C-alpha cells in the first residue's frame, strides 16, 4: 500500500471565462479532456468525443485543456499554441478540429495553412506563434493537469472526477449518463 | 485501467526512514551515489523496465516537469534493473535528460534495499521516493505496475518539504 492516498480530481475548476467550452453552462455533465494534438490516443478519442457530444447534445458541456508532452511529441507544443492563437481570434474549436484531423501534419507551414484555411488574421497568427505568445497559457493548462493527476493523454474528468476507465464510445457514454443521473 | 483490487504491491520504506545510500552506474564509465546529493531533495523513480509503454509515458512526463522539480532544487533519478547500454539507448530515443541508474549487478540490489523489488518478475515496482536534503525519506509510493502514477504526489511532497523547512 502507499503511504499517501488521495483522489484524482480536477484541481482547477472549469472557468466559463477562461476555458474552451462547447455546450451550455448548466449542462448536467461536464467532460474535461487534457489532450495533446500529436498524441495518437488523443486522435483516436477525438471522434469518440464528437460522438458523445452528438448523442448528449445540450446535456453535455465539453472542455478541452492542453497537455502537450513535447518529450514524446515534438510538435505538440506548437500545435497547442496554434490552437490558442486561433482562440485569440475567436476560432479555437475550428483549429482544434483541424489539428486532430491532420495529426501527422503539424509543421509550422501546416499550421500557417490551417490559419489561412480558417480565414484568420494570418499575420497576427504567425506573430503569436513566433513569439510564443500563448506558451504561458499552454503551460498553465499543463500544470493544472499535473496537479489534477493527469499522467498521460488523453485524460478525462467527468464532473471533476478522473475517469479511470476506458474511453471507448460505450464506456464513456455510460459514464457520462451515470454522472448525469447522479 | 487494469483491475487493481487484487494486487500485492510491496510496502516501501516509510517516511522518516533514513534513505539507504547506494552507488550505481549512470553511464558506462561513471557512477552516482545518493550521498552526492546530500543538501538537496532527491526524487527516486523506480520503474520496471526501459522501453515498456507505461514507463516511457511516465518518464516523458517527468522530463517535461524537470523545470518544476528544479524550482525545489530537487534532483530526479530514474532506476531500473536494465543495463547501462539499454538506459543510454532508451534515454536517447525518448529524449530523457535526467540520469537513469542501472540497478543491474547485483540485479535489483538497490530496489531490494528500498523494498520495491518484485522477485517474481525480476524487476522493480513502479515506486516513487522523495528524499529530503538530510537524506530522510519524506514520501514514498508504490503504484500498480501498469499505472502511471503521474507527478502530483511528487510535487505535493516537495512542497511539504518547503513548508516544513
């Protein structure tokens, strides 16, 4: 046995003003994902999250936070900063989706291309990336994940408690439905 | 997640214990001893094997957190029963910049001393120790072998060292 035990719960609560959120604030269930844009497991989870969102509709609030493990995924940090640079122009989710749909194309020129594709102010976007303007935000997410017990990606929290089960569609949906009914 | 209801994890040395000193190879021609780090906190990470998926994720996370550990002036040391050449190749492949010590000969001796050797597997537990500047164990934790313990426990332990200082 360990000499110290604690539950893994979300250390930094969801903040409507700060977080990237899809779904209504009063939804009965909040799903938080800590994810890495270059991580293949997160790529596999991406369509599953879309599917549970479609199924639960307004019954679900989904929050995405950055957890780039650059030691393993050298493009993950820049991709996370690209999503935040898009967020600065009000287009976080479009960029988030493009990154997960193009996980193997995360070079600087790819990111630039996605910004163009979304009709962003590309000059501002490139500048933000070059200056690492959003690196502090990404690190803040990362550390909030560490303090919440994130140990790899993706890690999910359902109404603040770490989801330690599989994230295949049926299991994740059932866990969300249980939380909604609780 | 694997079923953890039936596990037979070792009990690590409890807080307050003097951390047993050791000397192990960190490169083919260098060794490190625990005593060399007296005066600063040490995080000892026992992990089962180089190259296994969970170990790789766990150590990548710690690599990512080196700047946080450095804020506490803490030294991170990985230890497994793998030989030094395996460690070197593994560290290079996974971009790990902290020492990986080879508890290779006699095999697992340091893991045994720290009560985290798994004789049946011939590897160590996935165990964490935070040792203070005076060489006293302040926190120890054995994780189920298949589960990455993350880093929040280490950070909490380092913070409590500072609070107590």
